């Protein structure tokens, strides 16, 4: 997998599988979740936003873990493809983080009576997560030298990754002292299977969809980095060479 | 044979530390300007909000801590950028001493020149914000651990951006999310003390965070300096 050329051809053949299976699962999950799942006994139909909210929040964390893992691999084993994966994943992760915040805020309006609730630790630590993504992209954008940008931003990601548990813990501790309105919680772990299966389908479907987007973006990044290599020229220009 | 090889780790650390402290004493504006900024802005807040005693004691800890972080961010550009500009940094990287140790010496000197003055003037700000004497002591304790942690975390941000011109705002973007735990525990510990609840756990957390940052910051900064000055 570490050879750019090999990665490129594998990714090209994987993308349709990821995309099609992801879209099928997402459509199935959405139809079942929005029309066939029973309304929540406390929240009514408003709970249905979890079918977008939970997958986005999951992807936002999964993407950062993936970036941290790739940064680790890239710094220790000096595998260049890992840098391209980080570049591909960052804007996607930031976007899903933003979606999670947006849907969480829209959900909060009918549930808590406010768009933004500082008393919810998940909301506030998700906001800090968005800041970490933005910091990475800002650092990346201001370093013109590619090799330097790769290594320095990988260090930043690792520093962020080891601090995420601490940030989350301190936000949680802070909100436990914070006197907010009592939060409504969904019916506990005993979630109805008619609600659960569409949610699982959405989570897996969104992950596959994210995977296909990640591969498309990483492919483009690899091609950009390898634009002077023979295989890339041959593939792009074909017979003209 | 070579004399530089006989220098012990401790004397290498000391030399770096003393050099940076002297550098700071000879450029007092570097030390004083962020400090004056801290005092002026904290003193300007009561003009903008309701300046009754109960209001000031409530918002005081938060404002003091936010301003401590902001004035700290202003000082970060001098941590490595001055040395990078005049070429000293290359010699520091090339020296036979381990780079993380020299980085730690620079961080300690940075704390002496930025954190310590902040702690020294903080009682005045505490009095402006109507704090009791014992509350001021708690505030000094949180600032003591907190500013050292800020120096350690800030060092990472400063070292990641040495190859960038005008990186001051960028450094703030990079390190602020990581500094949030310090802000939360620093300000809330003072607030909890004022409310009459237990504070020692907050101080424990801040010292633990300090130790934790001490374990990775010199190494991460050293790696970033090496990459950044290539």
C-alpha cells in the first residue's frame, strides 16, 4: 500500500464499491429512520435528527483518530502515502464536525429550548474538536514547503490527539459544575430495534461514504505529489508521451 | 580532546538558561509590554461591565485567566523566532547537547521572563477585582502551575511556526484549543474557592497537567525546530 502507484490503482477500484454500498445503506437507513421508526416517547419526531447527527459526530472523531494514526505511521515509518491521507481527511473531518455541531444545535432548539447549551459537554468538546481541525488546516496552509508542512502538521496532529482526552475530561468536569437546565435524555440504552437498525445503517453507510470521499481526495493529493513521476505522466497523458 | 564534549548536561542547561534570561533583561520591553497589556486590559474590563463588587468577584477569575493566556500568546514569538532570525538557532540545534534539554532551558527562561512577572503583578489585579487575600493566594497558586504549562504548550506552537513570517495569530490558533483545560481549571479553581468549595483537586489537576506537558513538550518542540530550520 505504501507505493503511490499501487495505492492509486487500488483506490480507483475501491471507490465505486465504497460509494455505492454507502449510498444504499444511507438511503435505506434514512427511509426507515424517517418514516418507519416509531416516534420517541419523550421527544416525539424531533429525535429523528439522530440519523444525521450521530453518524456526523462519529465520523468527526473517527476522522481525527485516523489522522492521528496516519501521522504516527508517517513520522515513525516515513510512509509518504500517510501524509496524503491526512491531507485528504482533514477538510472532511472538519466538515462532519461542523455538521455534528449544526445538527446538535438544531436538535437542541426543541429539546433544550436553546440553540446552544454550554451545559452539554459533548457539544462544547465537539466545538474544540473543530478548532483542532481548523488549526491543522491553518498551519498546513501557511507552510509552502511540502516536506516541512507534512512533518510539522503531523506533529501538531499527534499533540492534539494526546490532548483530546484531557480536553474532553476538563470540559465534562466544567459542565458538571455548570448550572444548566436539566437535560432530557433519550430513553437510555434500551433503544427500540426499529430505531436502532436504521441508525446502525446510517453510521455504517456514512462511514463508507466518508471512505469513498477520502479515497477520492487522497488520490488527487497523491497525483499532485507524484505529478513529475513517470507512471503519473503516463497515466494522465497516455499515448501523447 | 574536544572541549565542548566535556560539558555536562547540567552546565549546558544552565548556559542556555542564563543566556536567555540575560537576553530578556537586556530587552526589557519584551518583558514589560505584554505585562502592561495584561494590566491595562484587565483594568479596562470594569469600565465596560457592571462594576459592582458582586459582579466583579464573579467575572474576575475568568477575565484574569483569559488575559493571562492572551498576554502569554504575545510573548511566544520571542521564544524561538529571535534566535531563528539571527542564526543562533542553527548553532543551538547543531550543539552536542541534546536539543530537548536546551529547549527545556529556553522554556524555563521563558517562564521566568513571562510567567513570573505575571504572577508578581497578579495581586494588584486581584485587588482591582475585589478579591480577598486568601483568594489571591489561590489565584497565585493556579497561575504558578498554569503559566508553566502555558510555556510548555506555547513552546510547541512557537516551534511549529518558526519558518513562517508573521505567525503570531497562527500560533494562537494552534495552541488555544490545547490550552483550554488550563483555562477551565485555572479560572474555575479560583471561582470554586470564592464559592467556598474544595479547591485542592483543581490544583492537583493543574500540576498533573504541568507534568504531563513536561513529558512531551520539549521533545515535540525539539523535533519541530529541527524540521522547521531545515
